[in-house]
């Protein structure tokens, strides 16, 4: 899955939910369930997600939505194999990028 967000320091929860094509309530739920998600909150209580939070959300989305992990399974997997999961996720993301470029080239031919 490719997340299309502009380069910014902070993202609102609406931007994040739209980029992942999920409800904002799911993002808030994942924030409560996963320790690696710690968005900053302003004086009004609005969540502001950093690019690191977005990367963590991508990993959670990948594990839960694409790989079919349960929430407990994803938590355990992240705690035990966090670096291994990050490495695999980066490789998969790069391969998906190459695949999309190859599809563009094929369509141009």
C-alpha cells in the first residue's frame, strides 16, 4: 500500500484516515491498542501525527489489514520482531514501488 501524503512536520487525524482509507475511529483505536503510536496533542486535544507515527501506522496497517494478523498477534509480532518487521516492510514497500513503475512502463508501450 502506498500512502500519498505531502511532506509535513505534522498531520491531522483526518489526513491520516483519508490516506489509509479508514475511519478516524480506527486510528484512535489503534492508538490505544499499540504502544508505538504516540501522536502529539495540542491544547484542544487534537492529535498531530509525525512522519514516524505514519510509518508505524503503515506497519500496523500492513500487519492487520494486509497480512491478517489479529491485534494481539500484531502486538506480539511488533514486540518480538520489531527490527525484522521494519526491514521486511521497507523491502516490500520498495518492491511495490518498482512494480508500479513497471506497470506504468508497460502501459506506455
